[in-house]
C-alpha cells in the first residue's frame, strides 16, 4: 500500500521506493476543507459564507470511505479545498467549460455566482496553479487503472461514488 500525499514525491509511482508499482490509483480530489491562511487571504466571502460554500463543494469523508487497503493501491489525496484549486478542471480556462461560470481550475465565483476572489491577477492565478495544481492525467495515473473517488448528490443526499477509468501507458 502506498499512500501518496500532495505534492507527489519526486519518484514516480513506477518506482514506488522499492515496492511493486501499484495497478490501481485511488484519486481523492475533493475531500479536504483546508484553506491555508495565505490562500484564505485571497478569498472575499466572510467566514460564515465560506463555511457554507465548503459544505456545498466538499466531498466530505471520501478520504475515509476510500481508506488505505491491503491491496496494491496508491492513494492520491489532494490536501486543500477545491475552493483553492480544483485539480479536476483543465488548467487553461479556454479548455474548461466551467470557467464560464467562474469555476475553472482557480475558482473566482461561488456556487451561487457570488465573487470568491475579487481581483484575481494573472500572476496570482499562475501562482495558485504552480503551487497546487496537478493534471488528472499526471504521473500517478500512468500505466494503470485510476479510480476517481468522490461524493455525488442524489435526491439531496451525498453518496460515495467510484469512477473507474484506465489510462494509457
């Protein structure tokens, strides 16, 4: 079992520090509610509004639902809230349909269309992307099966969801 925390170690999952390469990667992108203080300073909502937005946007407890297993699986758990940076979005807003709603890789709007970041400069966007973003097709998914572990709302209840996709070597 390999439990990979962000950022990925320099060694690729093909090496795994002497362990066999895992055939399954559990990708857990939205379980965190953490917003580091330096990132919180960039967000405009008051604390109460931000807590509500975190409740809406967090796939709470998916890191626990998809806990480490005795199988040959690696876990990639994104450490910060998607309100900081959403690794499930394309990094280039011109490629990301949700960017039209202000919810590209770096969100500038909340779920109800209110400002999340008032004045996101190009330099600040680059800093966020360089600090936090890793594309979904990253090294962790190379040559095996990636399981995207998240929660989805169904009939107003959050349920665990497991999306399984293979990736090319």
